[in-house]
C-alpha cells in the first residue's frame, strides 16, 4: 500500500511539473503557421481558429505577419481555418490540416495574402512559381 501511495505521489508531481512547463508536444511535433500580408495597400483582417482554440481577430499592416504554434493532436485530426478580408474581398481557407501537413516543410506552414490570391508556399521567402497553391480571393456580397 505504501509503495502504491509513493508511486501515485510521484506521478502527481510529474503531471504537475508538466503542467507548469511551457507547452511542449509529446507525441507529435510542434507546428507553426505563418500568414503574411503582402497586399499592395491597406490592412488585412484575419480570424483563425480550430475546434478548440479561437486565436482572435487581428489586423495586419502591409508586410506584417501573424503566426502561431501548436501541437498536432495524437490522432492527426487538427484543423485550423481562417477568414481573411481586405476592403471588399474576403476568403475562408484551411490554414492547417493534419492530413495535408506534407504541404508544410519542417513543421512550418507559410501563407501569403496577395491582392488577387492567397498563396501557400513551403518556405519563406516563397519560391515563385513552384511549390505554390493558389486560392483566389472572392468579392464579398
């Protein structure tokens, strides 16, 4: 009985120590998503979230970047999606999905918002025109 109590005390202390430490991924690597405003003029409004985390609304000046890091979940079902708008244009897109994480290199995912498209590149600075996925920005109605 005494050994069990000692074991439980050690486990509780370890769990407490992990909770106090800066967030570290245990089963999966930490992923970083970067979204850069490369519009020719005006601010970019961005709102990104997952099922569990709402990252809030951010306004980016030209050439400013918003980025965040997170631990992919153990069953590889993480999804972060974003709504962006600039003037009369807006776009909804998946900024990160576990199933397409191969489109990120070294756990770094880069998105570049241009005047006419959102470009997904594998690294920064973006090597145009290779390694690019283009998502056209729609006019808001």
